C-alpha cells in the first residue's frame, strides 16, 4: 500500500534528523 510506504519513508526521514 502506498500509505504504508509513505509512512515508512517519513519515519526514516524523521529518525535521520
């Protein structure tokens, strides 16, 4: 699902901050 993929991307981005 695109929603799950986008959610995981946002999580990874937030963790990288």
